[in-house]
C-alpha cells in the first residue's frame, strides 16, 4: 500500500556519480610545490543497474538513451557509454547472461544488450506504458509494467501476455489514518466486492464526507483523520 499525502509530493530518483579525481604533478622549475588540479565530477541519472559477471562490469541505464558499463577500481568508478543507443528513456534492466541484459523503456519497448549493441526486441505495451521491472527464475523471463502489463518468455525471443482477470485482496489494515491518498496497488476496482471499513469518532465513516473512493485509479482518499482503534481496513 502506498500513501501520497495531499500536502506534499514525493519525487524519487537515483543518482550515480562517477569520478572525482585529483592529479598531482611535480613542478620541475620549483622544488617546493605540487600542482593539484581541482576535483571534477560527472553525474548521470541511472534508473536501474545489474552486474554482468562475464564482463566484470556493472551495466547501467537511464534517460535519453543512456546505457553504460561501469568498471570499479580502487579509486574510482569508470563509466564507458555504449554507442549508438536508441534515444529513449530506459526505466528497467535485468542481466540474462554473463554478457547480456534486457532493458525496458518508458514507452513499453523491450530492448536487448548483447555485449556490444542495444537492439529492439518487441513493443509490449499497447498504451505505451513504461516497463517497470524485469526478472527471471531460471526458466522464464517476466516483464511487468503500467496498466497491468505482464509478459512471460521462455526463449528470450517470443513474449506471451499474461492476463489477470481478477485480483483478490485479503483484509488489510491501513498503517495510518491521516488525510492522504492511499493507493491499493491495483486499479479498476470492483465496487460491488470492495469492502472498506473505517470510523470517525467511534461512528462509521461516511463516504464522500470522510473518505472518497476512486475505483478506476485504485485509491481511497481520506478527507479527515480517521480512527486508528480499530484501524481502517479494506478487502475485496
């Protein structure tokens, strides 16, 4: 369950910094001083990373077609960018072998890094929703994303859509009761089977007054502080 307060917005990003070096050189004309260059640093937005064991490198991916290989040394992290990558925003990646990785984009396109180049595999999202995660269990590769996108592959070439017709939510207590948007993790809720229980001042909470249900978006908005004894619960 995810809470987003009405009074604050939450922004999450991962920043990976590479390099901060100081070079010392002896001045041949003087025996007293060393000349030090000012430290320099380069920063790049990284959305995901994984280790390629066969290459001894960390593959990273991010915005604007950024794909690179990071070599860790005693003093620095050296980034080598992969050339001629598509100009897309990468949102996820997963190593599938010692030298290969799959990459997901913000528009639902799946790509493959073969150790040298990045190439398209398949467009998985009908609505250009982002691919949010990629994983494997040794037998299958799973790709998930926005609007319930779930695909499975057993050969890394053909991807079959997995359709979930119904999701059952067991009785779940809310960890808080303050005014906020409380996301349930799924959208297109069935209001006939959804049961939300809460109280205000010991009396049952009133819909549209104490809380508002947004079934299409998949969240409940608490309009005021609800009781925590007992805590609000939801089930479907």
